[in-house]
C-alpha cells in the first residue's frame, strides 16, 4: 500500500527534524531536559546506527544534570529506533509518555511493560518489533496511534484497555502470530487495516458499541473462522474480510446499506452469507473467489450487480437476481461453473461482457424488456432459453455459439434482434414473428442444423451473412416486402434446392448472396420476366412461377402454397384431443385430414376422384411454431379455402381457424439432365449419390421406392433436377 511504501522515508524525516534538540548523556543513554524537573530519553543518532550494539537497558528513575537530579518522565520520539540488538528494557514507573517511533524496528526486543502513568501510545511506537512476545498495556492508556504495533509478528495476544475508543489505522498490521485480541466496550471504530494480515487470529468479538469498521480491517486474516458483527455497525469498509480463507459464515447487520468492493474477496471457505434488505449496493468483486459458497440471496432494492461480483464462485448453484436490478456488470458470474439456471429480470438494461461466461448454465429465462447489451455466448452447457413475452429487444451475440440450444421461440413483441444473436447455435427451425422487420448481419450464420425457416411478411431486409453456412437448410422463402438481401446472406447454404421469392420487384442482392444457383427459383408469375433479367436472380438455372404469398385471416396459421401442393403450420393448443383440417375448392370438399393431439395423422377423407396414397399416412412435424403438414395433388392456379378445427375430448370445437390460398402455375418440367437417372414405380434410380426433396423442401430420400405421386427434386453433388412420379 502507498502508506506503507512511504513509511520508511517519513520515519527518517521525523527523526532528523529532532537533531536540533541538544541533550546530555548519562549511563550510555542520551537525554533531553524538558523542564527544570524532568527529562526524556532520546536517540543517540538519527540513522540506523542509533545505540549500536545495545542489548539490554535499565532506564533509571532519575539522572543527574547540572548539579541536580531530573526525573525520567518520558521516552522521546524515535529514542530507540533501529536498536535491532536490544532484547530487554526496563522503564521506570514515573514515565508518562512514550513518543512516536520510540521502539521502531527493535527486532530483537522480547517483552515490554508499559508503566501505569502512560496515557497514550504514539504512532509507530513498536512498529517492526518482530520478536516481541509479551506486551502489557496499562488501563491508563486511552489512545493508541497508527501503526503502533504493526509487524510485531511474534506477538501472541493483546488486551486493549477500557477507555480506548478507536483501534487505529494499521495498529496490528502484520501481527501474524496474534491468536487472541480483547477489544473493550469503549471502542466505537475499527479503522483501516487495523488487523490486516493477522493470519493466526481464529476469532474476534466486536463490541456492541462499534459503529464503523473501515477499509481492509481484517484483510488476510487467513485463520479467522468466526466473527459476529454487532447490529450497531452502520459503516462497512471495502476489502473488509478479503482473503479470510477460513471464514465460514457471516451475517451482515441490518443497518448496512452497501457492500463495498472486494469485501469478501477470496473467502474460499465461506458457506453462508446473510445480506439484509437494507442493502441497495453491492460493489465489484465482493464475493469473487468465494469458491465454497453454494447460494446467495440478493435482496430486493439492489439495482446493480457490479463487475466480477461473483466471479469464480465455482460452487454457486443458486443466485436469484431480484426484480430491482437494472445492471449486471462485466464478468459478474464469470466461471461460476456450478450455476445451472438464471432469470434475467424485466428491468435489466445491460448485461456486461462475459457476465455468464464459464458458468454451467443449462437454462436461461430472459425477461429483460429493453436490454441492447446482453450476451450469453459460448456457454457450451446451455440448452434451454425462454424469452419472456414482454421482451422487445434481443441483443447482439445473444446466445451465439451456444451449440446445444436446439429450439427457441421469439415472442411477438420482439421488434429488434441484434447482429449474430443466434449465430453458431444448434437451432433446427426458427419462426420469426411479424413484429420483426430486419434480419440483422450474421443473425443465424453457422447454424449448421437449421432446416426450417419461416420469415414474416413484415420483413424488409436480410442482412450480410444472415444465414451464411446454414448447411442443412433445404429451402428458403423470401417475403414480399423484402427489398435487399445482404452480401453472403445465404453463402455456404449448399443444400438449398428451392428459393421462393415473393417480392414483385427482385430485391437488391450480391453475387454471393446465394450459394447454389442450380437451385429452383420460384417467383410471382407477373414478375418472372423481371427476375429473368435481374443480374443476380437471373443467374438461377431454373426460374418458375409460384402462386400468391400466404393469405391468412387469423395470423395464427401459416399457409405456404406451391403449384400443386400447400404447407400448413398451426399452433399447438393445450387441452386438445384432435385437429381437423378441411380443404375445399369451389365449395366442394377436396380432402379432410384428422390429427390427434400429438400431430399423428389418424385419417384422410378425399374427394371420390382422389387417392389417399398421396400422403402415405405420414404425421405432422412438430416445429417451433406448431405442427406442420403438406397436402399434395392440388390443381395449379386455383383458389382454395381451408378450415382447421381444434376439438376437445367431447368432440366440441374449442378453436377454429379459416382462410384462403391460391396455388401457382407449374411451368414445363425440365428434361432430366442427370445421366442414367430414371423413375420406376416410385423408385428413383441414379448412378451418383443423391437426395430426394419435395417441392416444399422436405427430405424424403428414405422413402425412395415408396414415393407417392407428385413432383420431386433430385439433388446430386453438382446438379439438381426436377422429376415427376406417376
């Protein structure tokens, strides 16, 4: 510390200032006459040769001076400083004052008895008496100076007399052998670093009249296991118990309003902390490296969890963040490897860098309404993220590189999602709500398992590398209001075989916005020429017409029509027994499909002209936005209506959805370009490795040999080709 580093210089200066006092010598000691009747012992030399070689001293009660006797009433400032050979000293009973620095660095002094008339012990009086094992302070002493017994590293015990009101700064600093301290009831304050590095002290009782305990008062008391802080304490200094590695429990008094920086830093045995409701502030690193602490309750009223407050609390399993918190600082819970869940309250506006990095989090509930800076990135254990319904902003890098997160629901109130929010996650499907108008840069990049994406009609922008290297994505639909697609937006999406673009004017894009220009591009029929001539979209090998964009009357059912097929996605409803989907054309039923509560297809009823084999009894797929099912065999360029009824166990309709859609126009099927590719009774035969997809992008390779009638896309490593199965 700065005070300690300057200490040696200050000592020499103080002693040097006394050179001007002229004294006399008697019996090998130097004295100063302080009045006609009394004198004090003073130093021989202000440097470290003071009384060189002196080993034992008996100070007489009286000494002769100019023909008369003077009583020795004091030991002057710095009198025996640096007498490092001095082992014993006898002080006469008439001594009333012991000056500052009097026994500074008397490193061989073994014991001392302070006379009964002494009322004060000055600053640094016994500093550095590293061999001192016995010290008796009389009841007459009412004042002890700063550093008075600092670095008395052999002193085993001390009794502070009644009447002393303050334990001064650094009073027992470095008394590493001190095992017992008796503090009187007269004490009201324990000042800065008073017991700093008293590493053998196992316990201490603080009197009930103490109101203030200052900075670092017990720092480094590594043997301290038990301490009771009285309710009278209203001021609590920083670093107060830092590195008290044996401290097991602590109860913070009710009148404390703030816990300052580093208060319990490095208390590696701490198992229990009680924080009163009066506390509204918790400083930096307060509980850092409290590696045994299993849980903590942060009181309502605390508005900020500061930087590194709980860093490296490796046993911390439970930390409830109160609703009053608005800020969580950098590295607040860094390396809390046992912390498995947390809830971020609604009022939080900022979560700092690496706040939860290195934790064992498996689940997060994120309720922060408007928090533009909050990252839970690179948490390898995280697999569940629940976003609260009131959340409006999802920050950049929100859960980036959390590869175990397989699904997430974005609430309808979210209006803004930051860059790379879901980059590198394990998401398999995503539904972006209509409240979102832009897919930001890298938002879903490197989501290698992402196979299903539903974008809202409100979308206007798809940012740079938004879906880059989503290598499992088979198809993408670009809503009608999109005006720009960023550089590399779908770069590395090598499995995309179908792109449906609904904007009437081709969006602005870059040459590497898409990875596979051998894929099929489906566009509005009245805009096909514009797409053919567009420098980017015109690069697609196959450009064909598609029907109008999804039409919904409820906004709860998503309908994506093709030329001869339609894909429905509907929400999962609780307490349901079945779902019934009916499709009609010109008020004539085309088909009726019934699903159970788990999405299993239980029955199909087609119009007399239709065959039920087209659907091969497959079940609806469960996605993040509900159940999904595709119906094929529809007429192209036709208007249809649908009704989806949700029924309970009594077959009562508890919810109903309805709407219309229009199928598109299928253009000429291209001639097969894969050499020796042919279809025989539902079996696709190809000499090269291949995969088979439906027009809607569903991989049906495993059904090869039992394909129902319809249109499919066969994809090899180098080319995609549309085929017809009769």
